[in-house]
C-alpha cells in the first residue's frame, strides 16, 4: 500500500525525514511571503521532485541490498552511488529554484 511505504520512509529514512522537514519549512515561508499561484506551482513541483527522488533512491538501495546480500559488488556500489547522486543533483537544482523564488521576496 502506497501510504504505508510513505510512512515507512518517513519513520526509517533520516534523509527523507530531513527533506520533509525542509519542505514544510519552505512551504511555511512561502505562505508568510505571500507567494503567487505560479510561485506555489513551481515550489510544490520542486518539493515533490526532491521527495520522490529520495523515495526512489531508497527503493534502489533496498533492492540492491537484497540482490547482493552480504557481498557488496563494485557494480552494486556504483548503482547506489549514482542513485544518491541523482538525489544530490535534484537537490542542488531545487536550491537554485528556491533562490530564484525567494530572493525577490526577501530583497
């Protein structure tokens, strides 16, 4: 069930927990700064992309761990590292989007 997967990630994955907290703080900040409908659209999509990427990264890590069991194969490490890099990359781009959205309200 999808909601149980979400709550599993929320209760067991530190990175996902941190990203949810940051997402909530960003949403509250946008509310205080009176974002426009278009700014909200961009913000919600961006937060959704980061959280989705982190969930997919978790799936990839779990599946690889199950597949290789105790033996960490070099290819398995590469796959896990690339999945983590995808989350890092989307997080960096999300930071850029956040700066573009928030700076005009703060200056």
